[in-house]
C-alpha cells in the first residue's frame, strides 16, 4: 500500500546524522494523560526525549542514543533562583528534536515508536508551537511503525513495552516505572527518568528489529502469564512491517475494543487545523467512526 504524505517543501537539517536504518524515540512527559483527554488537544510538557538509532553499517550493527532533557534538579535546597528553573523542554528544543527525526526520515530511516501515535507524536507537535514542526510530526506519524497501534487496529487491544521486552528476553534496566516517571522529576529521581527514557527507546528499536527479522512479536500476558505470539502484518511486496497508515486499512477486529483508546481516538490529532492537510489514511480511518472530514483534504 503506497502512502503519500503532505509535508513542508523545505526540511530543517539535523546537526548530526549517524548511518541509520531504524530510528526509535521515546518521550517522558510532565504528567500522564487522563482517560477522557484526547491526544493533541491538551497541554502536556515534554520532559525527556531519547532517540535510539540502529545503524546501517553491515556487520557492525549497534545502537547509538541521543537524549534531551532540562537541567537536572539540584540537590541543594530550593531557592528563588532554582525555583524558576525549567522542568520541561522549551519549544525551540522540541523543534530541534523534530528536525532531527525529520532529517533521519528524509535520509531513508524507518521511524519507530511504541504507542507514540496516540501520545509521543501529538505531544511533540503541540509542544513545538510551530506549524511546520506540527505538520512534520503528522507526516512522520503516518509512515512510522507503531506495533501496539497496529495490534490495536487488528485485534482491538495494545501491548505494553515492558511485557514485550520480557517476551523477547530483553534486559529490563528500568530504575522506575513509566507511570511513576511523571512525578519523579526531583533531585533524587530525575536521573532515573532519563535512564527510563533511554531504556525504552533502546528496547523499542530492538523489538522492531527482532520483529522485522523473525516476522513476529511475542509478549508475556499480564493475565495468564503465558507467552503470546503475534505474526506482525507485513507488506506483501517489500516485506516491511506495516506503517500506521497501512495498519488503518487492516480488516476490522472481531472483538470490540476493551479500552477507551480506539484507532479513531488515537489518530484524531492528525485532523486538527494545526496538522492538516494530510489524509492518506483518512478513508480507512473513517471506518472506525465519524471523523472531521470537513477539515481534511485527501491527497492522491
């Protein structure tokens, strides 16, 4: 399935690019989404971003990591000076991160997130406070690989990164849980938040590489404790794992979604005035419910 994206005519250059085939990223935020909040419509700050790059050098594959975060809190008692220290990334820094992802994308790397279609991408787009950066996020989100989102489209539920990491036998070096990270930006906990973000980015790119190599993803069920094996949907021509746009065209699952998050809710931010026009997957998305078609122009 071909996917044409709407994107700015000119693209910012990243300060440094490594040879890459897969580029995964993870975002830690200053608070969690509430169950009734729609991604991309609420203000949530970006605290830490880590990008994990799997290089494309034959026989020398390794992962390199780049991270951004505000100054770590001081161990000193809070003063008037330290009280005003930023605890989230500035819009200019978020724009720089998006420019880095865009440059890797333009150079042929496959972008990867873990559930980022509904969280990481829209938060970056909103926090950048720049229309070009928001459009770039929306364009990249459609062609990125998001295995939990693909699973949601095909089977009606998602799988967590920790469960998938256990299923693949990856080391879990997380110093804290993902749910605890939002409130852990303190003198004692900030370094753990950064380490969590780095670990999640590395595990994300590793899991995608394994799924691409073996054609499947497996995880440990939280209810039965058994290992679940999922043959990942792949393009019949290239053999590549489905992108977000391709996942939206999958046959509807036989079961209802057992969570508040549906494909339509996860992708609603793609149809906001800030990120339109882009609607390669709009026709497929419309099958999941009514969508704001008046604000979207489909591109051929």
